[in-house]
C-alpha cells in the first residue's frame, strides 16, 4: 500500500497550492516538502501543457537527469476532499440542493468540453470516476481508458467495459468517439439527479443492453426538471450524430443555471 500524506509545495512556478504526497518509499516524509519547480500536465500528456479547471491535474516535480530514479519518490496530485462524486452524492443525498446538482452537471460538461476539444475520448465517464474538491466542484478523473483520437476502434474484445454507461455503437461495433462520452454524460446526469442510484437498477448488463437496443430509456429521477431530462434523452439518442456535442451541452446547462439564479 502507498502512504498518502497531505503536503504543500513551497516553491513553484504558479501560486502556492495544496497537494497530496504519495510516498512510494518506505521512508517517512515531512509534512511539507520543498520543490523548486513543478510542471502541470493534463491527463499525463507529454506534449500538452494546457489545463482545464474541471479536469484533474497531475503535478510532477521536475528531475535533473543526474538524479537516479531510486531517489525520486513522490507522485503528486491535487487534494479532493469530497472524494468520488458517487460517494459524495450518496453521503450528502439529504442535503443536496437542485442548484448544486445543476452545478455538478455544468462542471462535468465543462471538463468534457475541454477533453472533446483536444480529441480525447474518455471512455469511462461515470460518477465513480469524477472527484469533488474543497469547493464542491466536480472534476473529471480516471483516464485509464482514455484515447487521444477522434475515433477509436476496439479490435481486441470488450473486456471490463462498463456496459450500463457505454453507448450502443461502442458495445455493438467497438466504435468510440466523443459522442460515446456524450451518452455516458447522460448517464452521469441521471446519477447526479438520482443522488447516486445505480443505473438500470434490477437489470443485468445483458438485460439493460437488450432493452436499450429496443429503445428503452430510463425514466427521469424524482424532481428532475423537464429541461434536464430532455437533455438526458438527447444524450441517449440511438444515432450518435443526433447527440449534442459538449459545447452545446455546457451552454444549455449554463443557461438553465442562469435562469434559475435570475428567478430567485
């Protein structure tokens, strides 16, 4: 097991920021660690230095070439006090407000809009793979299945695929695009408004897949605004080309939040 510790970068290129210190050595570490330089890269990209506020950042201290890897112990990342979005929804189900739920949907749309603009297909978007920070903002995380391509074809089987979150064309033909992520975003919206319920509850993966292929779509969670449910249904369009892109999704959710604010 890795030892996870909270720390602070004392000197960096940008402002002071809280970090997690994951100590992979057997040595104890100081509560504060001095680092002269950090590089912040988006989803482990070696070439892309731009970051988005609604995707997680990997913070890696630079290392001189003459320092052996055996002395390079720390993997640094942001602290997410709220943990996974799924656990956060379930833990706070009695206190979550509609405005907070709308904000979570906007945060997720903002993060996915950024990824789509970079031709990054997440392929595993779900509440369990989003994180909540100190300000209760939602960040897209877990890029283990992601691909930086406009289209990705799976040719070596579909093992360990999250069936209930995955678009029909990916399940049936192994074809992934950002519009597959849009389908998954619709499921994520459903998770948010159901406060952490399991999609297609009571159905096996194979049964859910059969029902989806024949046109079944989950009903709206209780107290979901009609506009948000219509957006879910658009995300679940059978034909990928009929689904909205994330830029449109963000604009719709942002406009609904603004209207909600102006009504109070």
